[in-house]
């Protein structure tokens, strides 16, 4: 189990080392999608702001990871 997790982390770090802006851009897209859902599709997804929260977490994590790599 630990070997598998170690290999996964190594592959992910190698992937994101060459694509530093991918996670922040994905977070921004999630935030924009939340805005669109809020305007066009009222319901549970829009009222919970799930995409907004996920977008902020992904964007901040991507910024921190990009700084380290």
C-alpha cells in the first residue's frame, strides 16, 4: 500500500512540476462554473456553493504546490 502511494505521489509531482498553472486554472474554472450554476440552475448545487469551495481549495493548493515545485 505504501509503495503504491509513494509511486502515485512521485508521478503526480512529476506531472504538476511541468504544469504549474493547471491546478489554479482548474480552480478558477470551478469558481466560474459555480457562478453560472447560481444564475442559471437554482437548486442544491447552486445553493450549497460546492463548486465555489472546491475551486478555492484547488486554486490555493495549486498555488502552494507550484511554489514548492
